[in-house]
């Protein structure tokens, strides 16, 4: 499936993983579990998790930790596969 098709599918997804003040480590296993059950997972990075870092940086780090790939980031949200 192309990136364009994945982004199109991601548009209607609900956020199912929220990254807050507990950081990326707190959601890595949950994300990995969700990716076993579905192709795409939408992740929201709350202000407490971002600090001075941007969403792209956090999404890349989370994807690496969960053995996933970033499909896109938009605002404070990322879609991973």
C-alpha cells in the first residue's frame, strides 16, 4: 500500500494512544500491541509529553521503540504502521 493510501485511511482514524507526562516508555508496549491488531494507529502527543521537542522527533523515537514506521505527522498527532 502506498503512503498516499495509508494517509487517506488514517484521516478517519480515532486517536487510540495518548502520550502524556509519563513519556514514550509508558505507551510503547500499548502501541506495539495495537499494531498487531490493526494496520494503522493514531497517536496524540499531549503538551506534557512534548516539552521542547517537536512531534516529528517524538514520533520517530516512538516508532523506533515500537518497531513501527511513521506514516505521517500533523500538528500534535502522528500515524504509525
